[in-house]
């Protein structure tokens, strides 16, 4: 299978090293990182990236499987890909699997899908941080990327050659349950990656019959930033062909970084150009690709470019809020009862609503109901409804409030009644916004979020609305 | 088919109401015993002569035994009812119909709520298990939706809306200051009200009703028997209830400046009671001022002010204690407090006092003989609304 569509997601919030330094003193550099909001996790960001990717899908694209890769799963034992599957409204016969543990997993999954004859949605999503004051905290990033793998006839890039090399050595590790990774001495990892990266890169280029000067775009990713920098220099690829390094603006999003980087290249690459990706993680994976003519048509369907996600409107987060959102600051909770866990039965019965944001439209009079109703509120026709997904529709705020009393993991809770462009109204929470970002008439779009986590550990996933910050509302 | 009503067929012959407030030393049982005892003694009625009971409570107990056990009622019928914040009115309404049907001679409607045992300052309760998708926003927040919508529709500047809301809170606190049973019995300055910390939207703490404990009770009989118990009974003129289909939270056609449930229930009650112009015919009205914007909208829905004009009427003092139509002379939910199951009966208790000339410092001097209660439950766009009209004279 070949890459036939792609998408990326970078959350709205940013944390600067300066704001970390203001609290901790000496720590931090000069960069900025992207931060998943309190109501986001690897699963919700995966949904966002997949929605971006599916918007670019060829008309005949029918996924047979969904593969979700993360090192920061919202659940273990329970599959997280199923929530994404449901949020995308995929039919039951589409398989959904989690992969993860190690940040290298993404390369392996993409290789397997490429070698298979099964169309697939491959999502990588990660939330990366570390102990307060650590480099992982300051230079980590949250984000997601998604590849649609389909018929070679529709490919955006054709893979000319690839090489994977593997070695066992102690670079970084984390014991399950720990909330921060550990790393061996920096220089050790750098020297371990050096021969691996070279071996994979050299071999892949040789197999492809491509010289270093033929490389139009080189994207090197990996959690070992010294090794990544060193490899770029060593590769001999012309500076103008080195892909723009986004880590100083959004941080390093681990498993998602390679996909975001490739998406960024594809947002501007020309047909015939050679792209090489090198991922340094417990070995090295090098892939040589050639951009096809189809890149332009796929690009035309992209809702947002990576540049837009990286440099578009974003909210500045204080370090205190960051620590609170990541559970590293045990703050006084709102003096309200903690919300109850969603119950399994009701969540199953209404999964098309809860996950797929599907409404019903009366087949008799056309009135839309959110959530789906059996009896029409307008003409009272009974059980005469058509199911309609509204998740990808925009809406307008009819009225709104800033609720300083309700429980929220990050008060105040902002809520609104919103009217969908295709008809119908629903009450919703507003995401990625402060009290000044909302008014009657504000245009919003839907985003899949984790409203809260109940005391039994159950994550309550549902959709929120966020203000549209693009000029075209 | 039709809502024909029971005008002048049922009379209120006794009433009781506890002070509302933070009763740390009283249980729901105590509040029921206190209000029932007062209702009986108000007209010298022996509890054992009451044939059937209704109990309204939303959160303070299940089943008829919530009333029969503390009062040690021997095998009488007790029906527990619940209808959101209109629960107390629902208790009264069903008791009225039992008398009107001829099934019982003498019945009692009771209501109680013990809210202050939750450990939280606002209203806090658990819903049935669900899928977690219902907006988990607070009561002040859902009612605060009214304010920007009303301001937008009638082009009222937001700072003027705040003045309107402040006037309502100020007025209801003024009235409550003249009521020894109210939760809050002191005047509050407009300055204090409008600069109070925000709770939701533009609603400050003084724009919200008091969360309190309390109980209330009414004794009812057939109108022709009323004088056996009291020489000043109140007659039930109209009783209406409307439960909405929730169209407002589903349909963009709803604009958050009205409660359709209120206009429908008011029209029904007025028709039953033969009221054509409520503003000139009613002596007073007790309305569901859960939050100050609610009272603004209710003035229009109940026909006390033309559409888009209530805000001006509020500022002009039309609904003040000495205005053309005093609204919430007892202080309303705002300063009398809002123990949910008791509130509907508390509103009737003020009608009972005012129409019998027993309201003391806040007695309204009027020749009008009819009064209205309005009780709302739920949220704008999806609620239940109750309206009653009672009067001191049979028509």
C-alpha cells in the first residue's frame, strides 16, 4: 500500500521555555513547545489528525484497518483505537488496533502496512513531557499525524527504497507506570546512533540509486536531539534541502514527529522531488520517496497546513497551568462533586452520538435532532429518522455562558448553545478558548475531547466546539 | 377534550411554612413536622382528620414514607411527587385534583427540601447513569444563557441589563428584609449586588437564589366546606402545568428570551380563572426568580409587560412592593430561599398571607383579590412550568 493522504494535528496551546525559567530559575532553553489542552490526550489528538487526513482521501479510499501508535496511551488493556474508530464513524468491519510502548513503533507499523495489501489509516500521537525542569519537559511536544495507506494508483509519494537497522543499546527508557523517561549520558547515545543512521541512510540511498545531492528534502526525527542534529550535518544533504526543524516551535512529539515532518514537506513539495526520512530510535529507519503528480490535488484538500498548525493562532499557557493540566501540581479542586463516570450501557447505546456525533434527521419533515431522537419534535413522526454525522459541520453560537461554578478540570467552564449549519442545535462546551473568545454569533467547529476522567479512571470522551480562527469561517 | 379547570371548587383552609435557611440543626423530618403542625394549627385542624397527603421533594427522600414515618401517620395514602423545582406546586396541584374529584374531603399538600447537607454551597446532586454527554453546567449557567440573548434581541446594552438584574435582586432583598421567615432578611445595596463576584455569565452571587432548607404545607377541602375551617379561605381559580418537549435545546428557532412552557401554562391558568389582563387584575405575583434574568423574562411570559419591555418596567419600579403589580413581595426565591420541594407551596403561603391581610410589614394595600404563583423547573428550552391563580372570594 502507498501513502494516499495525510494529516497532522498540533494542539492550540504553547508553553515557552521562558515561562518555565520564570518559575524554576535556571532551567530551560529558548524554545516553545506545543501543549495538549487539559481535555486532550493521545486518543483525541489522533482523532483530530485522522480527520485532517481523511479530508484529503481519494474518493475511492475505503479503509480496512486503523492502526494507532502511541507511547502515551490513555488506557492500557483497553484498545484506544476503538474510540478513534468510533469518533471517525468507521463501520464495525474496519479493524482497529493499538501499537506502542516504544517510540519506534510507528516506523514498523508503516512498513507492515506498506508491505500489505490492506488499506489502512495509520495514526501516531504522543504527549511528551518529563519531570519539572527536565529537557524532556521543555523540548517535548504534543501532537499527532496520520497517514492514509491505499492503492499505489493514488499514491502521493512512491517509496523508492528503505532500510532499517536495529541495535540494542541503552539510550532512553521508562518503566511502565513511571511518568518520566530516563536517559543515559547524552554523548553515549549520540555515538551509538551515529553508525546506525549512517548505515541506514547510505544503504537506502544506494538501493534507490540516489545521490546525496539528489535529495530535495531530508527529515530526521528522533528523541535524541543531539544525535538528530549530528546526523543532519553528517548526511551531507544541502542545507536548503534540510527540512525545516519545527522542534523549537512545537517541541518534539515523539512517534508523531516523523508524520508531522513529512506532512510539512508534502505541503510544499513538487512532483518528482526526492524526500528522505530518517528516524533514529533504537536503530535507524531510512526511507527514500519520490513525490508524485497527485500531491497537488491532495494538498488542495488539506484543511490546514502544518505551517498553519505551527504558526497560526495559539494560546500562551502559564507554567502553572501546564503543570496542573499534566497532573504534576496537586491543586485545590473545585468545590463541586466530581462528575460521575459515564456508564457503560448508556455509552454503548449512544456511541454514534457520544463518539461519532451523529444526529438524526426526520425523513418526513427534515428536522434535525441532536442527539438522535426517535420521535420528531416538529412533525411527531415516529421512528422515521435518517442518521447523519455532524462532527465535520460548522456551527454558530446562539447564546453562551462562562460557568464559574460547574466542575471542570480547568475552570471556568465555557459553554454555549450552538446552531449547526445543516440545522439542529445542541449545548456544548467550548474548547481552546477563554471568556473573551466567545460571543453570540461566534463561528465554531467540532473537536473530539476528553471532558474529564472520573474517579474510577474512565475517560469521558465527547465532542466540544472550538472557535474557528481561520479567516474563512 | 380540554383543560376545563376546577375554578372555585377547591379551597385552601390552612397553611404552614418554616423559615427557610441553613438549618444545620433541623432535618427534613423536622421541617416536615414543623410545617405540617403550623398548617394544622393555622385553622385548628386535627391531623388525624386529613384523609390523604401529597409530598413534594426532589432530593430529600423517596416514597410516601418520607412523610408518614416522621409524622407517624397511620395508614393514610401518601403520594410522593417530583417535578424539578416545581415539585412543591406539583404536590399542591395533585392534592387539589383529589379534592375536586370528590375522592377525599380533606387533604394536605406538603413539600420539603434539605439541601444544606450536601457539603457544597450550590445545588449538587447526582443524575441517573448516562453516557456523559449531557452538558455538565451549573443551574446559574443555563439560566445565564437568557441574558446575552435578551440583550441582543432587544438591543439592551449589557450594562443596562446588569442594572435591570441588579434592580430585581435589590427589590427581592428589600422585600425579604420585611419577611421574618426569609433566608436573607437584610437590604442589600445595588452597589454590593452589581459588584459581587461572578458565578456564571454576567450573573453575580446576588443574581442567584438562596440555596436553603425548608418545608411548607397546605390543607385543602371542597370550596363549600371551607368555612368549616376558616372564615378567610383562598379559592383555587386556575391550575396549569406545561412540560416542554425540549424544542428549545434542539431547535435554532428558540431564541432564549422566553419560556414557551410559561406562556402556555399562563394562558391555560388565566383562561380557567377568567383573567384577561393579569397586570391590572392581580393583587400580586410570586414568580420563579431562580436567577434575576429569569424574572425579567417571566414578566413578559406571564403577560405583565409587553415583549421587549420588561426591562424598562423593572427599572421603572412597576414590580416593586409599591408598584402597579408587586412581584415576589415575600422576597422570592432570591431572598426567601429555594428549598426545591417547598418553594411552590411557599409561594402560595405568601398569597395566603397577603390576601388574608396577614403579611405584616410587607402587606400590599390593594382592593384586588387574586394572586398568582409561578413555579419553573428545568432549564430554558426544556422545562416544566406551573401557574396557579388563587383568590379570596368565589366568583
